[in-house]
C-alpha cells in the first residue's frame, strides 16, 4: 500500500490487518461455540448455519464495532459479542438475498450458497434462525451488565434490520429491477440496504460505553459516509472486480438492468465520489486522537479493497 | 356451549368471547397504526405485511398474554403491546411456512397466502420484516418502563423463535416428511414448533409484572400442557375439520406422509389425551382464584374450537 496524502502508510495497514485477523478469529470461535451441532433432527439446520456463518467474509461489521468500541475503551470481549450478533444478522440477510426468488446466486464467500449446498427450505430456516440468534446473543447478560444498554442495542439493531432498514432496502432493490431509479433514490436504497447495519455497527461501540445519542453524532456521520463509500466501491467492484477474489458472481446488476452508482455517475465520478466520502468520514473523527486510527484505516480500506 | 363437568357454563364463554374480541380489535388497531403504508418503493412490502397480519386469525397468543397479565393486574395496554409483538412473530412464521419451498400453501386465514397474493420474494421480506418488528416493538420503552423487563422479554422471545424454538421445530417438521418419527419425537417437535411461542405468550404476562422465574413455574406448566393440547386439537381438525372454517387447506399432514398425534395415537386416544391435558393445565392454576378464569376458559377453548 502506497503512502497517501494524509501521510498514513504501511504502519496503519498492519494495524488494520492485525485487528481484522483478530476479530475474524474471535467471530469464528464464538460461532463455533454457539452453533454446536445438536444430535437431533435439527442437525441439518445447524450445519447450514455454520456453512454460511463460519470461515469466510471480511467481518467488516464486527471490525467496526471493535474500532468504535476502542474509542471509548470498551472491553474487546464485549464488542466481539456485539460483533457476532451483527454478523449473524448480516449472514442471515445474505442467505435470504441469495435465494432463487431473490437474487438467485450460486456462490457466496467462495462456497455454494446455502440453498445450493442444502435446499431452499433449509436456507429460509437457517436465515430465520440466525435472525433470532442475533437478538438472543445481543440481549444475553454477558453482552453487557446494564439492561438499558442491552435494550438500546436491540432497539437499534431491530430498526437497522427491519422494513425501515435492511429489509426495506432489499424491497427497494427488488423494485429497481422494473423501475429505473434516479441517484437520490439509489442513494436512499443503499442507505437502507447496507448503510443501516453499518451504522448500527459503528454506533454500537458507543452504546456499549453508554455514550448518549448526542455524543454519537460524529460516529453516525462517519458511518453514513463510509456506508455510502462501501456501496459505491461495491458497484465499482461489480464492474471491475475479480470473481475469484470476490467469491461471488459479479456483473449481476447490469444484467438485471438495475441502476447503480456506476451506471448513474460513470466509473470516474463514482471513484472520485467514494474518495471524497472517505475524506469526509475521517473529517468527522477530527475530535478523536490516535484512538480513532483503526476507524480511519477502515474508511480507506473500504474503497481500496479488492473484494 | 353445554355445561361441563367442572360446572363452567355460558358465563365464562362470554368472558372469553368478550376478551377475544377486545384483543383482536386492539391488535388490528396497533397493526394498522404501526404498519402505515409509506409512499416510496417499500409500499408493496407494507401492503404484504398488512395482508398477512390484519383482519384475521384467532389472536390466541395475544389473548394468552392478556390473560396471564390479568393474573398480576398488568396494565392491559402493555399486555396488548407485547401481544402485538408475539403475533407479528407468529404471522412471520406463517408467511415463511406457507412458501412453495416449505408447505406450499395457497390459502391462509381465508385469504390467498402472501406469496400468492404478491410474490415469493415479497413474502420472504414481509416475513423478515415482521420478525424484526416483533423485537423493535417489544423493546420500545412504551412497552415497559423497566429496561430489565424489556430485555427479559426480548431474550425469551428470541429463544422461543430461534433454532431452539419455533425455527428448530419447523426444521424437524421438514425432516418428518422423510423420517417416520415416534410419539416422543413428535411431541418434542410440537413443543418447539408451536409450544415455545405459546409458552412465551403465557410467561410474558408474568414477566411484565416482574414475577421472578420461580414464580412463573405454574404458568410454564400450564403453557406446556395447553401447547400440546392445542397441537393435538390441530391434528384432529386436520382430519375432521371444515376447510372453510379453518381458512386453510386441511389433510395436508396425511398427504405428506407425516406422523401426527392422530396417526400415532388414533383419534379417540388423541381426543382423550387433549382433554386430559386441559384438566392438567387448569390444575396448575389451582393457586389462583377468579383472576385465572380467562386462562381456564382458554384451555377449554383450545380443544373445543372448530378452527
């Protein structure tokens, strides 16, 4: 990675990589323990959940919980638990999005999708199960001793996942196959579909530290900007990326006739916009010192990643 | 309704009917307000949720929350809110269970199923949305001022809905199409598939009143017995019931080659067992006085209903 305008270099890259590796290992260990396979007819359900949830993915959302929690010296074991909940929610959404009646995808994270490896009914139930588990894990007293914090986390995650968040964005995405959306509508779609859960991940770090809503404003602004930058980068990768690295089918949006940031802005403007959003995101962190290094690094990673 | 051995007559039937009508109207009003249709591309999602959630169903689960809450003088506006959450969870499960890859049903509550009235993708997302909304509504500060109570409710509902509850039972039910289960396994299947959410509904009334787990034991025992009686009655109705009254296709289990309480016990023994369970359920309420009349009445209704 080359030196950048802000003078950050390889040093932070290794901070990011170390944190990402640690979070990924922690998430896999938690999933492994919590998704222990029962010896009864539910065995297939647990195998399907493990297939989707373990050993893959960038673990971006748990990484964001950890990075935001670090700002307020949150115990990393706690931010990892919240990270596992948000990752379970994310994985459930991937399983359902991949279904034949939705995006009809065969490959995800370099493996067959759940309905291909198992069957559609199992995929529906594995998604439903991870959806419920996300809330069960979040509200476990071990996640936070203060029930107010637990209930705040549940509230924010439910809002981010439901029809005013991820599920609503997915519905707009279905409509995008038949209606041609303009840039403000695509922006809103993506704020719901991917932005809401990214926003939760960042805000959760502050909620764990009992930071009141006013104090979370810079983090919400950071999350809004990186969420959008993430999706623009995704649209660019959908056109220019490598399927083997991505571990999923690419060029699907164009084939479905959907408007994306790339079709609406052109690839050069899209790239410039993503870069601008990263600068804006890190500017929102100006009130923080070195403890925000990981969040800054993640913002850059989000647009520079190759998968 | 004829006089019964325990001497309860028409008087309680009208108590039950009045409570059921009041709860049904309250649930419809809450759903109507909370599922207001937005004027954006998510309109179809909200219409699909309203199609499934409003104007139908026995509202048994919200009725149980109200009846259990009445034991401890819980504000009925609060038990109605919790009832709306558990009903949203129940409706989501019906939408997903009816999908072509699951039970492939065309009619539910006398109307076309969601995937028939809309499409499969919308049905998946309408179910997912109601699943998230159940938790969002439960954890709303208006549901209970004490965050500990809210987080307890979320924990119990997540356990009842997830792979150790409803979703796990549904997975066993899929397996029942290819493996012939014995009576203990069918009992366990039904305890997860329908019993867990019925158990939550009853226990929620006590949680709202901050009754500690030890104090909820007779209610848990009552719920276990009526949950099983409910499923035996369902299996009997599946054979003897009227499709027009039921508002859904009947005789499906036999056609799918699944073992049920009726196939395993014969209809006479199944009927006797259901009746025994109702007696047992009401016996668990012996420590309560007249304030448990509605719960007793519900236990009888569960096996005497014609839909």
